[in-house]
C-alpha cells in the first residue's frame, strides 16, 4: 500500500506504484512516475517530466526533476529518467534535459549519489557510479559505469568520464577522462591530471591480470612515451592487434574512448 504522509503534496495526476513511500512535506508533481519500492524522504521535491524506477532511496531536501539552469530553456517538456536501486542523498539536485541536446537527463541503476551532489541538464550517468558529497557535474556530461567522483570535484560541461575511471576529491576536470584512468589535482592547482590506472578498482570488479597489464601498457603509451596524441593512438591500435583473450576488449574500449574525444583528454 502506498504510504503518503498527510503533509505531503502529491498531485492526483502523478503515477505512484502501490508500495511507494513519500515523507513529510514532500512534493510530487503531475508528470512524475515513481516505481515500486521507491522511498522519498521528507521535504523533497520531485517535479518535471520525471520517471523514477524501482527501489530507489531519495533522501530529504533533494530536488529532482527541476528545470535546467540554462538561459536558453523555454519551458519545453524535457525529461529526467532514473533507473532502479539508486541512492540519492540529501540536498542533491538533478535537472531535466534541454532541447539543445536529446531532451533528457538519464541516470542508470545502482548508483550511490551522496549529499549535495549536482547533476545538471542533459547529463548521462551509467550504472554503479559513486558521486561523493558535493561532486558537481555541469550540463551534457557523460559518466561511464563504475566511475567514481571524489568529494567537491567539479566537471566542465560536455566532458566525458570513462567507465571505471576515478576523479580525485577537490579536482576540476575540464577535459575527457579515459576509462580506467585515475586523475586528480596536484600541488600546482586543482586541475585534474592523470595519475595511473585504477588497478585496485579493476581487481575488485573482476578484471584479470592480462587486462590490467594491457591497460597499464596503453597508459604508458598515452602518457609516458612523449608521443603525439595521434601517434599514441596508432601505437595503442598496434597493442590491440597483438593482444589476446580478455585484454583485447579492454584495450579497444580504451582506444574507442580517446578516439571519440571532442574536448581532448586529460594529459
């Protein structure tokens, strides 16, 4: 049975599954859909054309589905789509998309989004990511599966973060962060620079020794060889041609990501 606190304001047009919980003083707008088992904390607003999947936990004082912080936005009916089993902690803000992009902000499944996080319009977030407290991503950012963003980190608009990558706390990311790479600010400032492969994270997720060794080699080619970007790409392509087994797919993911960059990569 749906449990809606008497002080909550849920629009009659909103679609709530039978076992959704809505806490005190929360607001749910007319174009909102909440899936089975989802719990909404106190003083939270869910608005806009927003679809939330099953078994999500949305903490108190969150603002989900708000209008984009984009001066070009003219009240178009853009969307926010959130998958299943996400934890969205207190004071987080997540906005809908804009017609200048695909019109939708999307968040996948099993993400851990801590307090005061901001996910702007048109962002595409994968699965199993971690956003530490106060991580902020601007519009049109893409975040791959299993990526981790440290506390108080900031990501420039249109930047891509690859799968299994890790951004250190209090770092500013202004270019693409390739998959499997760790980046963080250094003593010279907070602009993120590369600091190796996320070996520990890969081990925890079942990557084998051949995959890790191959990606370490690709990292050395890209970041330690003094080759130009184009020459490094060609060298990594040669590594793929020589690779065997599971290493091939990991290297291909790495190469495909850097080859598709529009803003350049952290380097």
